[in-house]
C-alpha cells in the first residue's frame, strides 16, 4: 500500500505516510496527512522535501492521476504562502501580554540561575554531611524558573547551558530543571505537573553528593570501577529524598530512573519502555542534552544544533520519540547559541528562535569564511520576507578558536571566556 514518489507527482487527495530524509532537515512535525490542495504541496517543496511515501489505502494512488487533476505543484496560478509553517501546533506558545524579548529576559534569567545554583550548592553540602536535605525552598525557585520560561521560553535554558567545567554538577541541575519545565509546557502538562517536573529536574542528580568529588571532576574518562561508583547516584539520591520525606512521587521517580532507556540498556534497573514513566523519559532527554552541550573537565560542550542532530539519531532506541520531538520543539532545531554556516559563506550564532518555524531563527553573523576574517556583526531574521541567506549547515566550534562565542549571543550574561580544555 506504501509507495515512494517524488514530490512533483503529489496530487490533492493523496495521503502522505512519511517524508523521506531526516525530519530535522525540514520543518514538518506531522508527517502523516492528507494533501488537501496546492498549498500543502508547496509547503513540502519550500521545506526542501524531495520524496515522500504515500499510502494508497488512505488516499489516491499516484500511478494514474484522476482525469482533470493536474500536478498541483506545477500550477503557477495557485496562491502559495512564502513561509513554511509547521502544520501541527505552533512551536512555542502564542506570545502573551507578558512575553518579553530574549535580550530583556536574559539578565533576569541569569540572576535566577545564579540563585538556583546557590540553592543546589547548599543542598549538596547538606547531603554530603549526611543531613536530611530540605527541598521545601526549592519549590519557590522552581516557580521563579517557570515564570521566567513563561516570559521567554528559551532565555533561561540557554543561559543555564553555559557553565564552567568544575561548576557542572550544580548548574546542570538548574539547567535540567529549566529544560523539564519547558518540555512539560510543550507537552501540555498542567501548571502543577510542570512544576513537579521542574523540581524533579533540580533534584535528579542529588545522589552525586554521595560520589567522591575527585570522581565528579575527574579530568578524563572514568574507568570501569569508577563508572560503577558513579552509576550508584540514582539510588543514592532516591534514598536521600526518601529520608528527607518531603519530596513528591515525580521527583523520586525521576531521581531513580533518569538513566533508564527505552530499549532497556539503561540503569539502575534496566527498565524498558512501558515500565518507564513519562517524567523519567522527559528526564532522560533533558539530562543527555545538557550533559553533551556543557563544558566538562575532559571535553568542551558540543554545538547545541549538532547535539540535537546526534540525539535524533539515538532517539529511536533510547528515548521516547514523542517526548524527543516535543523537546526539539521547545529548544529548536538550531537552539540559541548554535554556530551555523550560511549559504553566503558567513558564520553566525543563533540568538533567538522564530515562534512559527524551527528552521528560520534570528542569527548574528560575525565571520566570513570567504575572507577568513571577522566581520561587523549583523543580525538577520531568516523568517523576514526577502531574506535570501539560508542556513547551509551546522558548524563545529572545535574547528575554530572563537573564545567569545557565548558572549556573541548572551552579552554580559555569558561567563568570561574559558581556556579550551586540552
Ligand atoms: Fe544522573
Ligand atoms: Fe544529570
């Protein structure tokens, strides 16, 4: 019943079963749909889709177009919208009266992150001394973080990604808290559930307070024995939270199960898909994203856009795909801070997401690969009518020596440039 055809053969009435190529390369989120008219086909063409699978049991077949039906994509007289919009839900919430631009929220988000980091530091210190931790104050923080994300969905999560290698454990907790809240909002959870998810993110690695600091900050990969010690942290954290007796079920669950994987390869219990809760699946995605995009004692963080691309490859086995797709909607295909190469040969950093389409963010251009020099920074909005430059691909920051990459988008909110790890 399934047939692969070029987009040029699509006609109204056909049922698209799957778009060929990586879903990250085009802005379509609902891949199964009925072609209603020429506009649907034009969106596919503009989105760079070249071939699709059609399902003849749910719509017209492509072999013999019904008489009178033209190949609509070739119709010159159809009115075609210029920009490609996701056909399903909007990428971000519709801007509300309290929505503020990235540049405005960054400074406030940075202060909230600093405060949250201090709270995590003292929780870890209490836990290391064997005292029952008091997580009651953490709820106020989670509320503040949630409010920041409501004002601007990416400012806080972008700033929380920036961390120095030795600060990783603390800021990672704050970052996962923000990512869980953002993802929970994208999944349509209610306010109480979103905040429970945020609290779970803040507390998920508390068990690392029971792991020797030398191991946490070891400037190199862990050997098998060291990794076995590290792998005890979910159970240690779970015990600490049980002891404190004040934490809800969701935080307990995420703390114990954020390293479980859908294909059963995770730890500590090697649970498989159906046995892993939604919140633990969310925790797994947020945890991995922040871990690979952050500077660690033994490696610099990966480009956020490259991290999303690699996670998409892992998603089939390890992550809940629905959760992962919602995650990408919440941070973007090219998250803020991503280094990209443009079709013009210029390099730029993503500074803001576009509320309607994941592939047309705002970019600050600062380098010409043609002249191999810095250029006067210029902000372009890829969703603007008439803008001809396009993202040609993700660029590996490790190939360049841009030590001020973060301050290009975060300004004074970025930590001072760090020497690169050897
Ligand atoms: Fe962990
Ligand atoms: Fe973690």
